[in-house]
């Protein structure tokens, strides 16, 4: 009888986001939540029950939601704005730019269910543009946690940072990948596996898949370094340059548009400071309608797809 490989447990990071937010609210009465009729999808039901006067539901009015959060920040509160990522970033981009980033308000924007998490709802509900849009806004930190522990750490950091931040919270379940002794630091990547042949730089839901790809490559004698670049803005340029100098090439993997996202940020550093063979994995255009699993497979955003990109980068296809 052939043994069946045991699957690692997976977790919904939205639950950890909500639990950590409630814990912060118990310790700091300035913490408030603002949402757009998304209490359920943001997992804020328990927060609303415990803090009924500290959750503002503006209804389906994303521009108002961000404006209200800016006003609360002006009054000394620390607002966490929680909404589906495609509508938070798409409908309220002007308010994010003018009311939050330009005025440097301490507002934490929490994009729930980003990437292609809504699958069958199609391109109107896919949030593949958010990293590209928000990287173009000066002064806005962008953090993409990879698992529950990093989600909790990012929420704590954002609450204490005093700066405007966008947190991209995954919807579909992911395994735990963050080592227990890892401290979250803005602008710093986490090296999850070291390697000398190629480096895979990934964010969010792609990090666990990058680690699986590293195992596949190791079986072929290819040593792959995996960097979790949770801090997309500011980017850890030192880690990128070190990867370029110390390994034979770089592959980036993200659940978002290729134009303007993580890959574009890394490509700029590589091109300017240490050119090496380079490939970007992501979404090239509007995605078709289908399940999240189908869409990730369609665009090669799997362990096998990442491993294949690494081989091509090294000329070993």
C-alpha cells in the first residue's frame, strides 16, 4: 500500500485579523473599525458584539468609508478600514490618496479577499490591481501577510506605526510558514529557505507555494532561496540585491497584475543595481471566470509553475 502524504493544516487569515484587532481594541480604546456593510466577510461579528460603539458601518459607500476613517484619525482614533479589496481600492482610490496618504493620517486599510479569491464572481470582484494602484501612492505602506502569525504581527505593527498602511488579508486558507521566532519588521524580507542557485521572492498566498517549489527543485539538485517579501512598500532592497549577487537568478510570484506589483518593484532594483536573469509570475490581464484553484493553475501560480519558472531562469527548462 502506498502511503498518502499528510497535508499541512491551513488557516483563514481573516479570522486571525479579527481576533488580533479585538485584542488590540481591549487594550486601546482608540482602536475602531470602519466597514462597508462587510461585517460578515471581514469576520467582525464578534468585534461588533463586544464593541458596538466602536464599529462604524457606512453601508455600500466606500468613498465615505475612507473619508469617515480619515475624520476619526483626525480626532485621535486609530481606524481599521475593512472591506473587500477590489472595492476598497478601486472605488475609494482618490480618498486613499488625498484623505489618507497625502495628509499622512494613521489609518489602516484592510483589503479583504484580495487577488482572485472571489473566483467565480469574475474580474469585477478580482482584486489583482490593488498592489499596482497603491504602490503609485506616495507614503503608503503596503503589507501582504503570508499566514496567520504574520497577519497578527502585521496588524499589531500597523496599529502602533502611526503611518497610513494597506494590509492585504488573504481569503482562501493557507498553511503556516512563519518561523515562531520571526519578528515582523516593515521593509525587511524573511528568508524562509536559503539557497545558492536561484531565489524565489513571493508574497501572500504564493509564499507557501514558493516553499513547495523549493522542495521540488531540491529533488533535482537545484538550491532555491525563498524570500517572503511581506513588506512590498517599502521594499527590502538589500535582500533583493543580495539575492541577485549570491544566486543565479530571481523569480517573483504574486497573486496580482504583473504591471506595477511586486515583480515590477523587484525588477527595478535588479535592473538598477545588479542585473541577473529574472522572471515574473502573476496575472498578465483580466482573469477568466472560474474557481480560485482553477485560476491559479491557469496562470502557473502553483508550486509546479514556480519551479518551472526557476528552471527557465537558470536555463534548465
